[in-house]
């Protein structure tokens, strides 16, 4: 399956389970530290399991990072 993630075209083998949650696992991202936009809509984490991806979908994934001086 071809997806555009953060402006970059990438290929994934998600044919057996083309949902958002397995993609996050495949990308080895921590679910509690990211926000996802799917085809222009922000997707609440509680609904990731219900979001099915299809060839050509566009995703923006933002990862939260801590740090800095206090």
C-alpha cells in the first residue's frame, strides 16, 4: 500500500490489516506521544482502531518531544 506520510511517499505491507493502529506499530512510534491527521482530518486516538487506510491516503504525524531548560 502506498501512503504519503509527512509529505513523503512510502510503501507498506498492510494488506491483511490496513488500519491506522498497525501502521503506528509498524513505524515503531509511541501512540501516547503522537497526533495523526488522515486526509486532512485530525483523528482522535480513541478511534485509530476504526480508521481503515487505502492506497494513496495522506497522513501527517506529529511526534511530541519533551526537553528544554526550566
